[in-house]
C-alpha cells in the first residue's frame, strides 16, 4: 500500500489531458475536433473514473489502517526561505476526493445529453475537467501556498462556468459578481497566509500546527494579531462557501448550465470553504474567539439562507439558498468543534443536493422542449405544476432528495443533520433553537419547491387578479386572461378543456409528430412508465421524461441518498459498536485531541430524532396545507381564510405577510444595500478621484504648459535680433527705473 501512496500525486493530473487536448484540437484542427465533439465526453468520464477508483482504494486503506501520508520535495531553497511542494493523504483528502469524483462522474454523464444541443459543448467539457483538476489539486495540497494556487484556479473555473453563456447579460454579470465577491475573501486569505508564515516561519500544515501550538502553550504570541490573521484566513472560506455576508454571488451563479450548478453546490466550489476550515481546524481550535466567530457566521447563514428560500420562484435559486443554509449547518458544526458531524453532513448533503439539482435540470430540460415555451420561463416554479404524470422518474428522485434534505429517516441527511442539532444543545441553547427552527423551515421551503413543481394538474390553476398589493397570496400564473367571474376569496379558477384552442403551456395545441415518437424509442425507463398509462401523448405536446443518459445519474444518486448515511451508523461487530465514519476520521480527530464516537446511546438518539423529525413533518404539512390546495382543491381556501376574517385584522395580517414575502423574495435587501452603499460609494469615490486627476493634477500640468507657451510667444516678438532695439529697450528700462527711484 505504500506504493499506492507514492503515486497519489497523479490524482489531480489524470483529468488534465482532456482540457489540454480539447484546446489544442480547437486551435490546430477546429473543424475535425468539432465534428467528433460528442466523443470527448468518453475520455472525460473515463479519466475521472480512474481517479475515483484510485481514491476509493485510498479511502479503504484509510479506514483499515488509520494512517496519514505526506510527501514533499523542495521547490526553492536558500538560507532564509524554503518552499516545498507535495501532497497530503489523510481522511479529509480521501473524503473530498471521493465526493469530487463520484459526483463529477454523474454530472459528466448527465451533461453529455443536457449540453448536446449547445454550440459550446467542447468548451463545457474542457472547463469541467479543468475544474475537477483544480479541486483535486486543492484537496491534496500539503501547504498553504499550494492551497492558494489551486484556490485561485477553482475561482477561475467557476468564473468561466458561471459565465458559460456569456452572451447573456445576466450570465456575464453573474460571473463577474462571483469573481469580484470571491476576490474579497481571497485577498483576506492571502493576508492570513502571510501573517501565519511571519508567526511560524512555515507553510506546511504539520509544521505550522506544531509550531503554533507550542507558541500558544508557551504564551509567546500576540493574541490580537493571531486572531486577526485567523479571521483573515476564515474570510476566504466565507466567500467560497457563500457564508454571510459574502453570500450574494451564489443565487446569481444559477445563470450557468444546471450541471455546473450541481457540481458547484455538491462537491466543488462551495465545499472548498468547508474543506479549508476543516483543514485548518487544529489552528482555529486553540483560538476561542475564532471558533465563536465561525459558529456565529454559521448560525446566521443557516437562518438567513432558509428564510430567503421561502419566496423564491426560480427553482434553481431556491435550491441555491438551500445550499447556503446547509453550508451554514456545516460551518456551525465546525465552530462548535464537531469535526465529525460537519464532514458527515458534507457527505450526505453533497449527494442529496446533486440529486436535486440534476432533477431540476431534468425538469428544465423537459419544459424547454415544449413548443413556444421560452427558456426564461422554464425555471419559474409558478408556471409548472402537474408534472408528476409526465416526468415520474424525475419526480420520484426529486422527492427522495427533498425528503433527505428535510431530515426524514432513513435517508442520508437525517443522520448527519440530527447529529448537528444534538451537538448544538451542548454548545448554546440559543443557537440550538435557531438550528431546530431552521430545520422546520427547510422542510417547508423544500416541499414548497416540490409541490409547486410536480403536484396538481396542468389544466387547473389559480390566479389572484384583485389588483390588491396587500394580498397574502401571489399569482401563480403569469399566462392567460383573468376570469371575469370572481370566486370566493378573489381567486379565479381557469379551466381549459382539451377541445379549446389553448393549453397551459401555450396558446395553441400542437400535434405530436413522428420525431417525438422516434425520440421515445430506446428509452426503457420512459417506456415502462408509459405502459402505466400516466398520460396520453397522442394529441398534445406535453413535457416528457428525459433520456436515459440523464436518468441514469439520478438513479445512482438516489442509491447514494438512501445508503450513504449508513457510514455514520454504529454497527455491532464482535460485541462492540463499529462506526465506519469514526474509524475513517480517527487520525484527524486525534489531531484535534478529541475522542471518536464509536458508541451511541440509542435511547437518547431516538428521543432526539423524534423531536427533529416532528419539526420536519410539521414543515411538510404546513407546505402541503398552503400550496397543494392551490393546484388540487379550491374549497380548502375557505379553511385557510377562516383563521383570519375580513376587516382590520385581515389587513394587518396581509400587510405582515407581504412584508415577509417581499423581504424574502428581494433577498433581504442585502444586494440593494451593497449596491447603494458599497458600489455607489466606490463609484462616487472613483468619480471624485477622476475629477481631482483631470482637473487638479492635469490642470496644474496643463497650466504650466500654457504659461510657458504664452511667455515664449511674448518673448518671441521682443527678441528680433537688432542691436538698436536692444539698446533702446535697455535705456528705456533704465530711465523708468531712475524716475521711479527719484520719486520714491
């Protein structure tokens, strides 16, 4: 096995030939390379699969042997400074490499069909492979300088991928916003790295932790300066993992293709910040103020992300705020010192969120295929509904991912989130209450997304057409004419029969053609569903299930969502509890001077689980109560409105609901605040400096030039070269001076 460790340096290099060859092919043989563009998906998937197999082998050895391996070699060496390159293989590295490769392979398989129509297909796969290389290089780095190099490469790849459709103004602005926001965190990270090098004289993690702990033990450090440097290091993680207040780039990053969103949110960019804090936790854990700061930022992000997801209409944006909230849980766990719980939730959330994003991509892909349906509307949940009959496999997988994120047993996120919730009670009751309330909010907004997208009927929907801005319910339909007939509670019921000349998705009906029948051939997943007579597709054009290459990753991720939580469950082995995750993380936990959790008090566990699951079910029931009747049963609105009768109380209730709705939908006005005070102030300062430079600095320079010009012009006429003129001028000046002196 020692030999396997020696070749671990190839992990980040294996996917690298794909972007190099694609770039050279487009440069030297553009026509031939584009003609065989669909073939480039195979080497991308194959090379990443090789890395996955290698990472799996390393992970198995990590579990069985509990060893840490590091190899370094000198890059520069002199008397005052030495810099070494190398790689570090420990439990954190093996976990991250497994996540990156498994999720990355599923995303690449999915993308082959999702991006098949796009002209930038080759560019997409080149970016994705380089993204995987950068992230694998980041997690295998053995020192802070290497981490910073790959950290910037990850930021570059995210800029290229978020702005993949750079001709769209929204995508171009989104990638610039992500890039600039991350520059703030990256600058802080660089300052923190330099500060700790000045304190310890080393970039290597092992030497850095040992030297710093000795300095702390001997009280030989300046605590304010150390705290500042640690806070600067943490700033990099705040920006990368979209923690408050540098979270503003994450929802706009949804302008990129959906597979990119799945990879960024599941296993790469946003996970990099969690990885950095976990890697540097031996450094942070001896600085109490920093641990308190990490937990505080985490709990604020948990609550803020959940509340901002409540009113989003864009399905991907709602999932983005969900990612922000779940990353807050991980940061909270790290701030509490719960290293195991944070990494456990990182694993379970990665597979569940990849499943949800790829499921949303399947829905978007299906909606975009409808004739007359614009891409701008394909992500709007209020224009969906009733998709269960048309995309049943996508619906089932999305439901399982939703239940997992809600914390419903026995799915993956239940086991990890429950650990964080339980640990929060021991840390701070206030933080615990916020974390538990947010668990209920998570269940609410996730089931809201599910119900708005899949439940109900295509030919029945409601529209609030009263024109009253204070109404607590907002239009869920932006199409069609309003009803002339008002129904109780000012809701209009629009029914469209098959005999009419309009349908839900378009003002015309379209006959299915031969191409649609041909397209459904060779799709066994879809044909099995079709045999169940879910929908008659003979007369009208409806959304249809995605192809097998998009459904296969969903089914694989469903298996991960079901079974990956088992790595954190204690199993009885030879009369003792054996926990795979605790065994896996034992070397890292020992480095933190903590005890591994190999045993579990099952009575206490189930007691806490009942409470957490009850909160999740309450959120699900509340979402079903508020959103499912909008699609399925109009009469239930009488029950909703019976709680608040008409009159002053109803107006106050409507006003409160609208304030909360607008606060959530407008992202808590944080973007407006940044635009007004930060962006506006910077622009005002730049205009002031521009005025000072042009009018003052340039004015002085130009003034000196003008004075020299006019003086020269005047002297030019005085100096004519005639001696008589000079003598006359001389005697004239002398005479004037004598007269002045005489009278004075």
